[in-house]
C-alpha cells in the first residue's frame, strides 16, 4: 500500500493498527498519524524487535490492506 494512502486513510486504519499491535497505546497511534516510519519505530519500541523486524511486520500488515 502506498504511504500516502496510509496517511490519507489513517482515521480508518487506526482500529486495524490497534488490533494488529495491541501493545500500542492510543497516544502511540495518535503520534504515528499514518507515518510508516513512526509505526515501525513504535513497534520496535513496544515489542523489543529490531528495526528490520519492525519494518517487515509493517510491510506484511500493509500487504493485507485493500489497495
């Protein structure tokens, strides 16, 4: 999914992000605001994974979203 689409549809995607990554807080989701790099960074922080692993998880999640 295109990064612009994620940012543009962030209000609709917030719930899906919280379902996928339950350790992210409402504040995390608000700070992310549709920015892919912020999402990966928060996943890295909350789940204690490497940057590459966080990026991989975001990519897999993006692939499940409708285009």
